[in-house]
């Protein structure tokens, strides 16, 4: 069983807990005054059959994602290099967790992923 609170920083981002919520890396100022990181459950649920899912390093690389990403943001969707990797067969056909996350982020902001991709000239 995967619980976000028990994950270390290197596996937090792009992981879905046993309960189906996405894990998110958060940054905070520790007692020593240095930045520290913790893995927490978000309120964002993953779609389909994605519970108990730690994304593979191969998918993180193929999709242009970053395990050190803090929080969950749509900023990547406006980065042409990222969207090209997200839509490339190596990511799109093999990494449903990452694809689901970014398609749902776009939808949550009232955008259709195809609109975003066409804005960066990657119409499929």
C-alpha cells in the first residue's frame, strides 16, 4: 500500500497512493532555516486504474517530467518542449499516469488539451 506521507522525495512526484489521490512534493522552511521537502497527499484524484502507482523513471524522462517538481501546476503545458514529449508515442502510449495528470490539469482549468497543443503547433 502506498501512502504519500511515507514516500521519500525521490519517488513522490508522479505517484498515486493506494486511495487514488496524487502525491505531491511540498517545500517548507525547516527549523534549521533550510528548505526541506515532504511528500503529502493532494486532493487531486487520479483517473482510472491508477491507484498504487509509482511512475517509472523511464516515463518521467520520456514525458519530460521532473521528480523534483513541487506542487502540481499547469505551467508545463505552455512549454513547447514538454508538450512535444507528452504527446510523443514514447510518453503518450506508455505512461498513462503522467498523461492523465496533465490532461486533467488542463481540463480543470477549462482547457481542452488539444487547444493547448494546437497553440504550440502540435495538433494531433
